[in-house]
C-alpha cells in the first residue's frame, strides 16, 4: 500500500479523524499530513486524501472517504496475499 497523504488545511472536513482512526486500526500503514496537497479546488469543498503521488480521493463526508480508503486497503492486502 502506498502512502496516504492528508492536507492540513482540509482537517475542517474531518480528515483528521480519518487519520487517527486508520492509525489506530492499521499502525503499519504509511500516512502523512502535508501543509498543502495542491488540490485546493477540491480541498475547499470536500474531504480529500491522496494515495501515492497521483490518486486523489474526494468525498462529501469523512465517512464516505473513510469507506473509500478502507476499500483500497482491503484490495491492496488481498493482492499482496495472492502474490
């Protein structure tokens, strides 16, 4: 699984809680908080996170974003088990 990055300016939409929940649930998962991810157009409107260097996840609520990230983590773990 690649690193998940969160914009510090996006914390008002709930990304901080997602970060904490995933850190507790998956302590080995690489997560980083960045001052700015350079996606202000989305960051001003909704909850965002970036997977790796290019994949931007956007959701209207922290719960939806959390679910999207969980799906990616599950798929990533399934691929690593099959390999």
